[in-house]
C-alpha cells in the first residue's frame, strides 16, 4: 500500500511544519494534503472535516497567490473534493451548491486550470445524476479551455465526459472507445488518481450495452489497481459493479467462483465497506443491486427488509435517481 503510507506520512510532515499559525501558507497546504489523502483512502468524513477547515481559514487576499505555486487554487480544489465527499456521504442537496461555488470561485479569480478542475468535478457529479445535458455542456467547455490553454490532461477529461455522453445517447461502442482511449493515455503518463472510479463507470456502460466480457476485463483492471495503490474512496462501488457483472454473466450457466468471490459475497463486501465509510451513496447502490438479485432468487421479504432499512439511513438521496430507483424497487418488493 505504497500510496497509503507515503501520502499520509508526507501530509503529516506538512502539518507539523504548519503548527503555530493555522492560517499560514504551510498550515493550509498541510490541510489540503491531508484532505486529499483522506479522500483517496476512503476516509470521507475526515476528508470532509479537513476541507471545511481549510475553506473556513482560507482568505483569498492572502492565499490566492498559492495557486501560482501549486498550480491550482486551494479554495477551488477543496471545494471540488468537498462536493464529492458530501455526495458520497449521501448529502446530494448540500453537494450541488458546493460544486457550483467551486466553479464560480475559479471564474472570479481567473485561474483557468483551477476552473477546469472544478468543471470536471461538477461533470462527474452530473454523470452520477445521469444529467446528460449538463455533462455535454461541461465537456464542451473543457475542450475549449484545453485547446485555448494547451492543457493535454484537461483534453482527456473532456474526452472522458464526451464519450460518456455519446454512449448515453445511443452510440455505446464509439463512446466507450473514447473513454477507454482516455484510460490508455492516462496509464502511459502514470496518471493513476481516480482511475478505479472512472474504470467502474466504463464497466457499467459496457455491461449496460451488452458487453459483459469487456465489462469484466475493465472492472478487473480497477480491482487490481485498487489493491495495488491503496485507493479506496470508490472501493464499494468497484465491488458492486464487479458483482453485478458476474451476476449477469452467470445467468443460465454455472460458474465456479473463488472463495468469497461470488456475486452475493461481493455485494455484501461492498455494503460493509460503504457502511464503514458512511458512504451512503454507495451503500444505497450496493443494497439496491443485492436486493435485485434476491428478488430474482425469490427472497422478496429479505430484500424488502434490507432496502427499507437502507432507505432510512440514506434519506438524503431520496430525490436522486439512485434514491428513486431504490424506492421503486422497495415498493415492488412490498406488494
């Protein structure tokens, strides 16, 4: 777990250097480093606390200049990741204005790279809400800024979002091919952060478009990377998608699974991880997928009970697409 040990050690050293003046440049940099580290390790509540602490202490007139030292504005960066934390923790209504503020802040300070960071974060959020129009608009804006400023990494982000839009609009093979090309380009330059989640998004699209073998290969890559680098913020979602793929592939045929590797085992592991992380979004998705499997197996009462308990814990997601899907399934199971 090289990522886990080195990242935390570095962040803690920065924190020690910043002790004494909580508003100093070093203290803010330490808080930002701890926030990012905790986020990628899946410590979402701690990451949220670090982000909120930094945003409370950030003074634009004093700290904005750090954007030219680190390459991005700390206020914008923490705003984007705070949006992710709130969303994953199940607070959709709170997350939306945080993403919007991050984009607005980046525009106000006229820092193009920070703006692209905030836009891509908002784009991932819009993907999760299945808001195709919003993702299309953000993809186009990112393409424009990437071409104008000469940002190759941002061009890849724009392509990923654009590929997703294309897949959702009925051109699955072409859209997925664009997204996979982005993954290949990022692997070549060693850009590993968030790949596990992005690969899970692609695998889900591949499964939905009738490509279970390709989906399994993609999600296997995500699992291997997650195990190798210690990235854990999307662990529950990666395992849920893996379980869903295996469940679909096993229909009508007997498959031998390794110990604890059957679909039900993976769904239950995803549930456990999400609950430990308090990641209500991923808990709700895992519970919904598991209950769909139980329904198909005739375990309707058990499925209804689990989903009812989960919906109570995940009430902040009631108005999201994930919440509506879970409520619809629960209503069906309760008849």
